[in-house]
């Protein structure tokens, strides 16, 4: 390592504009940069015409080629690590079971701590590639709290692109060696920088999340069943419980004087229950599989703002511990479509307090 270097940093690249600019910024700041991409798609394991562009899909080879071109342009080493088997066992198989159980999981909040910040980092070290820091193109910020000897995860300055929600299960050990170069940038500025650097991905469209629901249904696990109202009256038929989620209105094939929404999934009977919009609102939930970032596990109720899905508007709530790994969350106002399997993230201003997986809604 040269005396002028600020350290060696491994940058997770995806072939998109964000991770490409993240690598370029770190290089400009004086880091010795190495690019790495995890290959998560295995066509011999997953074959479905329904699954298209995303972080894992048939376009993976194109993304690898794009990331390789960026690395060549920047003059940095680039490696591809095959994690397709881990992705299948840790993400795809898990999600299939969740969908079959009538739950709606979030792929990114599970993949980030287990694969991108976990298996990928481990595999690179096993290959003998040395680095001091790990960086990604996520829009988020980190802050050291020296008094508490803790790393704080914070929202990005660009609220429209903030991705702190997806990082809520990272451990202190993982955060301690992580860099988020884009935390202070807006997406338009990132694209502008990519154009100035003459990166071919400057105008590349943002990738979409891998659709585990489509993966699961592509395997032929879609068993038709009944759509009922809360009184048990049959209103129609569904083409697979895994294709539906709490709060869903479109795609039910139901027509009436008022719009109907999915209010409950009953996997034991393979039934989708629907009702009017007000029936999708609940005031509280239970969550487990908790990860605390800004604080130690609380032993008393705390006040937060809670987000029950990525695009959800945060809402004031009280979080009360229930045992070692469960909390009861009560909102100041009822929230629409609290969905088992989804991630709930707790915030204190722009600081991520922690998060968990929703078990069920109440009231």
C-alpha cells in the first residue's frame, strides 16, 4: 500500500451507475480500490420467463460486463464471486417458504447482511484479496458515536433515494468497516458525475429488485383457491396465494360497487380474504428477529417513528419489549396494510434505531 493511500477498499459493484460512481469517488479520495461483483443468478437452478431485469436475473452477464468495463475505465482490479448457491439457499428457498406460509418477505433486508456484507466479504478474503474497508453504492450515511463506541446508520441526504431501510439488519461489526460514498449525494448529481467520468453506465436504468414471488410461482407452486369476504362468502378464485399480499387491490379479478383489498391470507385453507379499505388498517403489530443498531436491546418502552415497508410514510409509535427477541409496536394512528414477513424499521430522526420482521398485526 502506497504511503499516500487512505487504505484499501473493496467496492461491491452491480454494473449500475450508483456502485460505479461509488468506486470512482473512493478512488478520487485516495483509496486503493478493488471492484467485486457477486453472481447470484444460476440459469441451471432458476429458469423462468417471468423473471427479467433485477439484481438477480438473466441479465446478470450483461451487468458483469458493464461492471468490468467500468473497472477497466477506472483502472482497478475487478473480480466476480459466484454466490448463486448461497443466494438460492439463503434467499430463494427461504422466500418460497415464506410465500407458501402467507407472508410477504423483503429480499434486500435479508440479502444485505447475509450475502453482500456477509458471504461476499468472506469469500473475497478466502481468495487472498486484502482490503481495509467494504463499500457499496447504497444511499445512506454512517456516523461514529465515540462515547458509546457505536457506529450509527443514518438516512441519506437525498430523502428520495434513501436506502437505510434496506440496511437495518447490518451488525456493528459489519458497519465498523463499511463506507457509503453516496450518502451525501443526490441521484441527479451521481448521474452527472458518471457522465463527466465518461462511464458507459451513466444513463443506465436503475435495476429493480429480484421478484421472489415470481420465482416461487414459476416453480409451479401456484395452487388455485378461494377468495372470500370476512363472513366466508365466496367472491372469486385466486391463482396462488403467493401472488397476493396484504393491502393488494389490483389483480384480484373482483368487480363490485366498492374496491376490495386483501385483508388476510390463510395458507392453511389456501384462502385469500378481502374487504373494504378500512379493514386493512391496524394500530399495532408484533415483530421479532430484531437487530438494534443505535442502542442496545431496550428493556423499557421507547418512542420511535416506524416504517412498515420501504415506501411507507414513517409513523409515530411506541415500541415495548416482549421477551428477549420480540417487541410490541403501537402506532399513534392506524396504519394501512401491516404485512407479516415485511421488515419494520425504527427511526429517531434520521438515525436508524433498529428493525425487525413483522409477525402479525393487532386491532
